[in-house]
């Protein structure tokens, strides 16, 4: 099996050498063997583990503990418990499907709002109330607003008024 120094791993992965060290410290990769001089010796398994971690961190869906689930799966891979990692990945996939279904239902409700099928006087709600009404996390509303997916009117005092939501591009 080929061996790599920290700097070689960093260059191959397009990351800083300190990131490689942090991945080890955080338990995202298997602890590498060390030479007598203390230098780390990485192998192909470490390369694959870093690739898994990098891919996991590209995922942008953060609500309802999904980020924590993917980090736990990465750490399970680092322990070489591949059966456990597969099980965690399946649990993640199932939860992701539930999140997607909730998001699609929320989109349907928002479209009804936009087309006037739900009366405005019903919709003067706070963010927490809207999240409960749409059955989505408050973080999802924040994400949607931050990413320009919805536009929320504000009162003079800066408070949001959830009466008419506009989906960008429509």
C-alpha cells in the first residue's frame, strides 16, 4: 500500500495540511501510523476517508440534525466500522426523504398562499408559527430567506410579516 506524508495528502485533496491534521484530531479519519521522528504516515484508506468527509461536508441540508448524522457516519467510517456506516447512511437517506416530502408539502402550501387560495388574514404569523404551520424547521425558513427563495415583508421595526411570500423566479 502506498504511503503519503501530510503535505502530499493535502496536495492530493486540495486542502491545507492543517486540515488533514484536524480531520485526524476530530476523528474523521483513522489515526495514521507515526514514524520514529513523529511524522504521520498516511495510506490509501486515509485518502478514501478524506474523500468521504469532503463529500459529506458538501451537503447543504443542515436542519433536523442531518449535518450531525453525516458527521457521525464519517466518524464511523474512520473507525473502519463499514457496516455501521452503511446503516447510518441508510438512516440518513430515510430522514432526507422525509425532509424532502416536508419541503414539497411546504412548497405546495406556499403556492396556495401565492395564488390566494389561503386568505391573507390567516397568515399574519411569526416565523415559529409559520414553521409549525408548514411543518418545517425554523432553520429551513431562515435558509430559504437567506438564499432568496422567499421574500418576507418587514414591519417598520424590522419584524418579519408572514402574510405574502414570494418564491424567487415566479
